[in-house]
C-alpha cells in the first residue's frame, strides 16, 4: 500500500539547472533549486525534482529505504525570498533522485508523475516536517 505525496513547492528550477527537454518528464542533469519562500518542510518539489533536508536524508538512509538516492543540489535565494526573509537561513538540502519500482521499493514515481511512498517510508516522513504536503492514499 502506497501513499501519494505532493510536497511543498518553495521555489523552482534555477537558471543553473542543466535540463534536457527532449524527454518527459524532462531529464535533469544538474539541479539548481531557487527558493522564493519556505514554510519549513523537509521535502520540497519543483517538477520533476525533489529535494530533502540533510536531516531527512540521514533518516531515510538510517532506515535503509529503497528507490531513492541523493546527489548535490545548488541552492539559491530569489530576490523575493531575500525581500521577504532577509535573515532566514536555509539548512543543507540534497537532491532526492527517485528511481523505485512499484511493489518493490519505498519511493517511486507513478505514471501520473506523482511521488509515491511505501507505508514504511510514510511512517518515517511523518516524524519530520511535511505539514504543507498533500497526502492521499494510492
């Protein structure tokens, strides 16, 4: 049994993102996530990518969850972010690359390009800040 998770969108793909639009979903080679705001969730989205805080990454790794790997992400703050939150510090984030398969892994992307979590992954994520994510049964 899986849950569908649509995380907080706190920004978008920055201009230093290397993207190949000849695929759908687009193939991201290097990810630059530019923040416009941030409500504090530990997992964020900007289609077709997800980023997680270092704290959540460590939790996922300590539980040996499958279907996910991590890579570096370039983080920046937009002019809007700097105007609205001039003193706000951002934690370390990592690019969460989702590559799991249904009925096999803890993280996967559905045919509708939605993030799906196993029950084990969902139980872990509930221990972190995901209060701005939309969650529903699959």
